[in-house]
C-alpha cells in the first residue's frame, strides 16, 4: 500500500509543479506582450513597466486569454496603432514560446 500512496503523492506533486510552471510561463508571456504593445504605443520606460504589470493583472479577470487580448487590443486601438486582433493573437502565441524558452533556460 505504501508504494501506491507514494506514487499518488508523486503524481499530486507533479501536477502542482506543472500548474505552477504554467502560471509562471503565462505571466512571463503577458509581460512580454505588454512590453511589445508598450513599444508600439511609444511609452516611456516607467509607463512600460506599469503597462506590463497591468497586462499581467488583466489575465486574472477571466479564464483564458481573451481578457489579455481584449486589454492589449483596446489599448493599442485607443493609442492609434494599426494592429488587429489576429496580430495580437499571433504575438501572444509567439511570446508564449519565448516565455517557455526563457523559463526553461533559467531552470
């Protein structure tokens, strides 16, 4: 019975670690997307830092990526940047790969 309990605890620990990794990668991806958008909006370094944090915070509004896409697209549109939803989604996918690469290289 101990082998089964040990195995069960190991699976639970792996699941928790996978969830934590996914959370960290998503937050890093959102910061990278925020940095990209801030560059398009020509924000100052201080404004860029604040904006990156705001994009990360936007991800807590609802499950999935729609809240981040809606925020970034709305802000870019309001700033007069010529960007559409497809471009924001593509950048989100690109930055997800970069965020995972960065996270794995640090581990």
